[in-house]
């Protein structure tokens, strides 16, 4: 049961991450683009990736404990 829930959470995380990256890519490709400032694609992706890296870093110990207990 715990492995199933862990897999489900991982799938949800992957879908959310992919949708966020797609939104960033679409925004960057929009000809209207961001208003009146010089945007950096690298910074957009970095600012999108930092929270996900924090989430993944916090999930790793919990996943290890769940998998070790099964």
C-alpha cells in the first residue's frame, strides 16, 4: 500500500513538474512576451527548478524510510 502511494505521489510530481516547465516554455515562446524587461530563459528555468529541487530533496528521506519498512 505504501509503495503504491509513493508511486502515485511520484506520478503526480512528474505531471506537475512537466506542466510547469511547459508553461515556462510557452511563456518564453509567446511573441507578446514579458513586458518591458529583458528576461532570461536560463533564469526562468532556474526559478522554476529551485522549488522542485527542494521538494525532491525533502521526499528522498521519506521515500527511503517507506521502502525500507516494506
